C-alpha cells in the first residue's frame, strides 16, 4: 500500500532506541523527512540524509520550543508529530509519580501545543500520534505505580484533543503497545536477568509471544498517513490481545 508520505515532515521524540527508532526507520522507508530527538542523540543513528537528529531533553520546554520552530523554519512546516518519550518509571514511589507526570504528560502536552500552529497550516493530512500503553486500559504488572494511570490520562487527553482539532483538519490518534521485545530494551534485559519472569509474561499473551518494535512502528506510520485520513481519536492496541476485557 502506498502511504503518500514522501513529502511529509515528521517529528519523533525518543527516536534513537526501541520503538522510537523503529518509528523513525519506518517513516524513512516511506520517504518522509524525519526530525528526531533524544537525550543521547548523536545525529548519526541513521544512514539516511532525511533523518536529522537533535540531542534534547523533552522536559526542557524552552529547548523543545526552539527545536520545533527551527525544524519548521528549515523545512517549511510540519505535518506529523509523534510523542513517544516515556519515563518508564514503574515502581510506586513519590519520585516516580512526579517524573512520570513530567515526562509522559507535561512534556507531551507541551510538544503538541508548540507544534499545533505548524500542523494547522499543513495541507498533507496533518496528524498527531501519542504512544500510550496497554497498561493505560488494563490492570497489569505496572500497578499500582504511575505508569498505567498516566498512560490512561494520555489516552483521555488525546481522544479529547482529536474532537477539538477535527474542525481544523488535524487528526489525533493513539497507539498502545503491549509487551514489545527488543534485545537491547526492557524485555531484553528481563530475558537476560530473570528468564522465569520473562517466560511467565510470554505465557500471559494468547499469541504466545511478545510484539516487535516494527509491528508498533507500522501501526504508527499507517495511522499518520493520508491513507488513514478519516481515522481520528482511535486507540490502536498493538498487544496481541494481552489486555483483559473488551475495549469499547
């Protein structure tokens, strides 16, 4: 399927590892220009002239504002914004509640608000994608810490935003991954350090496996594309039916 993304200008936060890296790679495969950031970015993560990396703390509001404005000025606007960064702070501590709010909610809202003036000018089916989690819709191993509640808040915010922005032609969708395997990521480290728990988590998924970063990235890129132009306010679960209960 041709996704018509060749001329799109895309922002991706947390674009140097795991799901974020796969999202950048998949947009590049479709011919988009991708501006990505992370705290550890070197700008050399991708051997593609259409990938432009910036070292950036997504919680630094002023720096994020400069990055967005500079990107829009250099490339003549923005078409797609993917808010991917998460603190991944699961344990139930006061410090993690504060950190998760700052990273998963406050930084995402700031990114979106600062990007909106540029998205509203786009003529290429502008879209915002927020990366949430199955933990935002289902009680799981992350409870009772901050990860699930703030992912639920992100889903709620994104859905409301979709209704608010629809008259302006800007779509907003959510992608909620389940347990996604990356040998260099969280579940890769669990596999090496606690194989018994790793196998237990695989056993909880009806598919008998974890997902891949590419499977999440494909969902993100399709929802972002003009081929999905009548889809907004959706929460696409990429979890292999790991969640318990029916999503309405």
